[in-house]
C-alpha cells in the first residue's frame, strides 16, 4: 500500500454486502467517530456491515470496542501467526475474554505464515506458530465460534493441523490465495473461502482458476483493508467501501451476476457469523 497514491473513487453501489474481514484500526479508526466515518463510506455503496479483525492484543481490544461503538461493526480476535511468540499466559487470558464477548463473531486471524520466518525480525518460528494455531483452534471450539485462518505458503501444514486437532464446525480461509488443489480440499472439508482484491489481479492465475470451483454457499468476500486494494487501484489505500470492486471482479471470474453474488455472500456471512 502506498500513501502516495490517492484513495480509489467510490464504486457504483452494490447491495447488500458484508465485508467479512477488514482492519478498521489500520484504516485509521481510533474512536467511535472515526469508526463511524469509515463505515458510513462503506454503507453509502452498499457495504452495510463489516467484521474488523485483530492481529495482536492491542488490535483485539480495539476490535471489540469498535463493535460496541457501532452496530454495523463486528469483531474477530486472535494473535496473528507471525506474532504467536507473544502468546504468554496473560495474552491468552485476555484474548479468551475478548473472544467470548457477544460482539465477537470469530476467532481470528490465526493460522500459519511460512513466508516471513527468517525475513522479519522477531517473527514467530513455524513451531511457535503451530502451537499458537492449535490453541486458537481449541478456543474456537470451546466458544462455538468460527475459526478465521491466515495462510501464507502453508497449505499442507494448515490442513494437517486442522485434521489432527479436529476443525471447529465453521472454518474460514480469509483472503484465499491458493490454487485449485487447495480450493478443492477446502471445499470438500466444508470450509468457507473468503476472496479479497487479489482475485482481481491478472497475475493471480492459480487463484483465478480456483475461484470458480467454490460453491456459492461457501464463498465470502472481504477487503482486508487497508491492504490488497483491487485492480485498477492496486497500491492505493483500501477501505471497506472498495468491496464492490472486488465482488464485481470475483463475479466476472466466476461467470456470475454481481448482484446475485452479493446477495449470496451476504447470506453466507449472516449465517457464518450469526449477524443480525
């Protein structure tokens, strides 16, 4: 994301939509007023509800506060796999408390990221990530909430851990970016695949081949804002209001009507997250 590029213009409205994974704090929200401003921009183009997601303890605390500030906002809390080495007893206790909040609709984002170890100072090692992932799986099962997964270069290991631990009833692969083989494995397991702006990237060949393979009932859509701004705004700051661009790109790849896909993914989000 480059701050030098201007924010995308508002898309033509497409409703109803739910942004299944965003980061309002990273988009600049700090309090009730700034949170409402971001969600107002989204609502103006049909994105009526958002799930704001944590990747560390501070973000988890913010996510739950934001969900109480605005009825259009819901929270998901966890410690990101690259920060799994921060999961001490105090952090686990606080994440568990936040995850139990009625405005928290998922445990996430957790999972495995095998790209950053050795490249990012302080990044959790694979063994630490796996230990943290197993703990989050158990937490999701104990609370009866969906598990939201971050996956980077870890297809086989994620499936292995989910199989060995026993997956929660509902599993969401956020920002699904793998190819057809992984898509088929996830579909067969009953998991939900959430698509972000990456599906609009022309060089994402494997992902664009995988997208049509997912039954409509297992599809979610997200921005992962402020990251992964869809084409043709790649590199500009992303926000939930940009979601219609991604949905139209996904619909085009799948050969579907954008309005029908919007309605279906909204119904899926309502069912998966228990949104009201």
